[in-house]
């Protein structure tokens, strides 16, 4: 006679956190049949411990934030200082350019004043006005250059006549045909038109030349 097959044993576990009868929170019980993580090396059966969160030092975090804000402030201060310098430099260039343009228009008047003074016509009220004009332009930084006897400088002199003489040791300005002017130390408004004399060795006396020729013969 065939025996009936044994039915599988079914186990039903109530995993509800709230007890349906009392309404209270249940304390979770350890399930003996639940799988347990095995240790990778120890061989024992136990649950893997959870890593504890690293503690944050409030003082260190505050110092890091302070250093970051300080660096931002220093960078902003440096950028503003550079901006102010650039604006100031541009302003000075604009002022200098405008001043040079105005003064350059008055150089022809200064040439007339200089010629009148050279001919003795600069007298009376005309001389007073001319002196006031020259003083005002000088106060603004205008400086004349180009004088007889000074060394020739091709960067500020323009040679229009050339000669030689044993009386000079090198290229020398021997006549000024038109005065040159500069504004400040660097800006040359116009070069000076000058006559230049170069050094020329003096000729030997005739007697010394004849004596030298006789010795050679």
C-alpha cells in the first residue's frame, strides 16, 4: 500500500513592527534561521560591524573657512589696487597727451618771441606778455634744448648743416637754427635744428712737412 507523501513544513513568521492586538512597538527578535554574514578570515558567523562616522573638528572647519575667506579678500584687494593703478596711469596719459597737444600749438609763438628778442623788438608790454607766457609753459614742464657748444645728440638734434674744424674734439653743435622742446624728461615735442661741426686734424706746418720729406729721402 502506497504511503501518502509528506507535506512540506511551512513556518509563518509575523514580522510586523506594530503588535496588531496591543498597538505597541515590538522589539525585533533575533532570527535563528536568518543568514549571518561570515567573516572573511576568522571563519566565525557574526554580523559585520558598521563603520562609525568620522568626527569633524569644529575648530578645524572654522579655520579652513576663515583661511578661504581671507584668501578671497586678499585677492579682491589686489585686483582693486591694480585697477586703481591702471586707471590712474591712463588718466595721467590722457592729461599728458592733452597738455602736449596744446603746448605744441604754442611752439610757433615761442619761435616768434625768440626771434623778436634776438632783434631787440621784445620790449614794453609785449615783453611782459612774452615773459608771462614763457613762465607759464615752463611751469607746465616745457623745457627748451639745443644750445651752441653742446655735444651733438641725434636723438634730440636734427643736423641741417655740417662742417669740420680742428677746434672741436667731436661732433658739436655750433649753431642753433631752431630751438627744440621737450615736455618733462621723456616726451620730445620737436627736435632742435642745428649746424654740426666734426673734428678735423690740424694741418702740419710747411717747415715740418719739408723736414719730414728730407728725412725720408
